[in-house]
C-alpha cells in the first residue's frame, strides 16, 4: 500500500533522527521535545516501510509506565489513525509496522528472544543499568538496526551517561537538546523554569539545562561516595585468590535479588563484584556465582531467608542454598537506620571495583531519603525504589563487617565454622 502523506515539523537538532546511525542519543533538560520528536519520527518512518520497533525502559510494571500513550496521542495528532491501529499492548501499522513495549530489568528472557528489531527506543535511559545495556545491545543485531536513546541526565557516574556521552560508541550521533532548542516551548513551562531558576539554580541547571548533578537530592551515602572517589577507592580492585569471598544478599522475586561479593585483605574491605536480577529461582543465582573465579566463604542472608513465602518450592531460601552446597548464615535483624549507620562506619575501609560493581554503585548513588509531601523536607526513612535492593544488601554487608570490627581478627578468612570474623 502507498504511504500516507504526513506533514510534521521538528526542532532543527532532531534532524538526526532521519539520518542512518547505529546509535542516536538525545539528552538534555526538560521541555526539549525529545520524546515527542522521537515518537513522531518513528511513526512517520513506520509509514514509509515496515518496521519492528521496541520501546523499552529500565522498569515497566504496566503499559502506563511506557511510551504507549505518547505514541497513541501522536498517531492522532499526525492524522494517522487510519494507518495505525492502537491496541492495549501494541501499535500496528497497515504495512506491518509494529511497536512493542518492554521493561529491561524484569524481562531479560523476553528481550533476548525478540527477533528482527529494526529500532530500539530506550526512554528515560538515565536509569538503565550496565547489565540491562549489556543484554539489550547484542539483541538488536539485525543488519541496519538502530538504538535510539533519550534521557535527562542525573549523575555523571551513571552508566548511560558514561556509555553514550562521556565515551560514546564509534559512529554514535550524540546531541544535547534543551528547552532553548524547542521553537514551540510553551509559556506555562517557561514560567515553571524561571521560578526554579530563581529558587534553586543547581536544580535548574539539572532539570532545564541538562547538566549532571553532583549528587541526587537526599542521597543517603553522598558524602561517603564522594570521599571514596576523592581517596581513589573506586577503581580496579585486585582479587586475592588465597582469600575467601563472601556474599551479602537481599532477596525478592518480582523485585530484585542483589548480591555483593567482598573479601578482607589486611584492613581493607575489597568489594569485588555485584550481581542483580529478578524473577529467577535461587539455583540460578548460585549458578551465576559459581561461574566466577572465587573461593567462596559465607553467604549472608537477611532474616526473611527463613520465610517459606520467598521460596516457590515451599522450602525456605536458606534450606535451598544449603542443599546447593553453600555455607549460609543469617544477618542479625536491626533497624534500617542502624544499618545505615553501620554502612557509614565501614565505608572508609571499602574499596569498590568500579567496573564489576557498576550496577551496585549506581544504586548506592541513587539511594535517597523520602520527601515529606506536605513540607517538602527529607524524612528519616529511605525511599523504596529500584535502588533499594542493592542498598539493603550493602547494609547487610556493613552489619557483618561492623560486628566484626574494622580490623579483622587472626584467622579471619578461615572456612566458616572454623572461627574468625565470618565464622
């Protein structure tokens, strides 16, 4: 069938969307029409030839979290309602073009199984982790396929910013787009922007000008991570093959399971590695750990490892892990506040392998306190979001290390049951 005629205008900086490139990266502040422009460009290109478009983000619990509504609105705005059929979970064109929607973190197998994707659009990509990128990119392997990335930056240390802005892949088109590049920037947003510029210039630079923040507002470990960076404790951390590596777990099913891997060498706590996934049986995590070249010590589990509700087989996580040959102990149950204090106590002794722990470090940087909706002030409790799981596992690590004292006793790395700080 012939393609429908479409008349549409775009900000000048979005012309790159109609030129071939493996990676097209649009980043910057609010009001730049990044998402609006990408949605229009994809719909227009989908009328010219059959396309299979994957619209992805890090977390998508329902279609409400996706760009489905934005695309549906643009179908109507462009006068393409006769060409596109908008269904509850997909959008289909009369020529075979199809828009699919998925969350990256909780749909690993689904993402890997998707064949023939022409364009993958990753929206709100500032939250996408290293493991999600490492899963998605090789999946988009059709000849001539493209990956479109749009986001408002948060921290310069975030994986997406580092991967596509600080050190972009060869041939990537990377464009910073701000409100000032949008000729249709609405007056209502202009008033909001000016109000924030007067009240909080640092926030204005991030929200509207697309500058990275030094830390997220209310970050729990902002000072500790800044000190670690200044002292060179974020980088490449050597693994001592003669010492045991111990694991510190936070458990879940629909939420993430997070595992930090650490060993003590002298007075140092070497945080060597990190693993995170969701909707996997416990045997899968153990198998993933066994792939790593470590001599294993103790798996430290939270108190809910003894709850059968977490075990799909009706057996507790603790019993399943023992049956899989792991040495298990349970972390003492104390308050979150005391756990955070323990983490602050041990942080000065922690050395993080920045590459292998990238996803965990990203979570620690984004772990923040709740905001009181009435006063706008930060509360005493951390916000429960996608950063919480890695942060909870790190609290358990800190509790065990703090209980042992900053200097491990003699025999600290003897096998569990033989005494020592993790015995």
